[in-house]
C-alpha cells in the first residue's frame, strides 16, 4: 500500500503538539507540591538535572526512532527490530501502555470537567463542601462528563495530524500559557503570597532522600510523556528536514518552565489563604489537591474578592487544568489509534470509533471502582491491601511498565538499532549534531547508566509495590 503518512506542517506545530502532550496535570499540581514538600529549590535542581541528563536523551531517542521508522510504536519496533519477537514485544508494550494510562488519565479529566462545569454554573460553594468529592466520585453523573470529554477528544483526533492535533495545539497551548500567567499574576497580588514562594524556592537539602530522588525521576519521566509511545508516534509525523534535536530541547524546556511557573501559582495561593500551612502536611496526591483542597482555597477568596470573582478564578483554574489534560489525552489516544490504522489498514474514523468505545468502557470500569461497583472497587489485593481497578492500572502501568519501556528503548538503541543510526537520524535537519559533545553524551548515557538506573527503578518498584 502506498503510504502517504501525514506530517506536521511546521516545526512549531510539532513543538506545540509535543509540549501539549507533556504539559498536563502533573505539571500544574504534581510538580509544585512535590517540590514544596521535598526541599524546595533542592528538589528543583535535582528535577532539572534529571530532565537534562536522563529524560532528554530518551526523548530524542523516541522521536528519532519514530521518524526513522515512519510508523507508530508497534510497527516501528517490529520493522527496525527485524521482526524479532523481543522487539515486537517492546512495540506491543509501547502501544498498550498508553491505552491503559489513558483510562486513568481520562477518569481524572472527567472529574476536572465536572468541577469546571460546577464552577462555571455558580456552584463553587457546593464543590468546596467537606465530603463533596467523596460523594462526587460515587455518583453516576460522571457519565455525562465522560461523554463530553470523549466528544472533545474525538473531535480533535478525527481531524488527523494537521487539521486535528496540530490545529488544536496551536489554539489551546497559547490559551494555556495565557491562563497560567493570568492566574500567577492574580495569586501573587494576594497578601501573604510571598510566604509560599519561600517554601517553593529556598533549597533545603536535608529533605533529599532516596525516595525523593526516585520520585523526582518518576515525575520528570511522566511529565515529559516518556515511555508511552507518544513521542515515537509524534516523531513519525515529523518531516525529514526538521530539526529534532532543537525541537526536543524546546519541548523539554517548555514543559519544565510550565511546571516551574505553576508552582508560582499553586504555593502562593495556598499560603495566601492558609498562612499557617505546614508544607509537610500537604497531601502528596494531585487528586486530593485538585478536588478537595483547591476549591476551598477559591471559596475562601470570596471573602475578600466576592463570590462571583472567586468563581471566575476557580473556573479559569479548572479550564486551565482541563486544557492541559485534553492535549495530553489527545496525544496518548493517538498512539493506539494510529497503530490500529496501520496494522489493520483502517480509516482514522473507524480506528477512532473502536478506540473510543474501548476506552469509554474501560474508563467506566475505572471510574466506578471508587465505590460504585463493588467488584471493581475491591478488585484484588497485594502488598497487604485491597486494590481497585484504578489502583491496579496505576500501579502496573504508571509505576512499573513506564520505566520498563524506557529500559527497552535503551536496549533497542544499543543492541539492535545501533547508536550510530540514532546519531545519523538526529543529524538530519541539524548537521552540527553529528560531532557535538551532546551526541557523544547521548550515545554514552543511553548505552550505559540510563538503562541501569531504569532497571533499578523497575526492580525496586516490582519488589516494593507488589510483594
Ligand atoms: N505529561 C503529562 C502530565 O504531566 C502526562 C501525560 C502525558 C499523561 C500524556 C497522559 C498522556 O500530566
């Protein structure tokens, strides 16, 4: 079959789409809270080092592999891997992982949409009430929100690479930056905001432990959308003449800058409203921050700025989170969709219809595993506690398989595809790359310590999570 693969129309289109994937809920809430709890500036330094020295090489390898193969992960691994079983397995994992992660991300996005809807319709006081969130997740109303989110994602994806993903990113990403800056400006103008900045930025190296370091790596890895086949797929939509290396650096920079900037909003907001907050007591979980803590902060604001203004601020926040989540969801659903299109030579519409149905089904299972349906809620048990379907998906795919996918990528580049091929691929569109110290660093790190670190993370997770 003559392949006329669609490509992004410009480098900017690619950068915005990949940044759209990378910038997500993890940046807005996960990162700022983790930084504040774990040593402020000290955490920021470690995180930035992981982005540059570990994640960026992996990111460029994924993009390069995708562009070389001109296929999504399944076919990319099997073709460049000469059909060997072990590489086909790597390709299969890089296709199923995004599908499974999409379900838990979808559940959270659906809740965000619910909260957005409630804030816009004047119900900020309702969603801020104690216990609202635990009732909210045990209510079938989520189905309406699920339909809405599924529609938005599919309307974007059905347009394909240029008219869908690229066009949406070109509108949504600038909107996201503007909303973020507006909220930062607003929060910093509140009294007492500076106290939050102190906890966020002043380094405290005594907080850095093994598990903090491990957490920083996991956060950086997830935030840059690694190990999910996304960058292989987006790389395959990159034109031969485009410069992957510079684009990859810009995507990593944008993602890190957004995470950093989000901290300038999140922490000062918390401390402006609750000046006595002890950073240690902040919840580690993004979910409880977004849904239980933030609405209360916005409601408290209404004492000084009035209910309507507070509702507007809350709506902008949830819209920001929604936009960040949608562009990530689009990228992650594109992976299994494009694989299906390739493997079965199916039209985009048909592949999307199948994918959307399967995903909706699994999302319902995951969303009802918070108490609505007992067999999904008490699905299984390991490591001494009972686990829901949502927990299992999270533990298996997010915590365990993501680092494994990174490890397989390194082994693939080292032993099958060869590092000289990676260099040749990354040099197209950037002729200075071939003999640069950066190329040497990437080849060295991907062949040596990065896979070792990922193997250790993987082994540690398996041993501590499941036994
Ligand atoms: N990078 C996203 C975040 O930080 C994670 C993600 C990407 C999730 C793509 C799903 C799909 O939230």
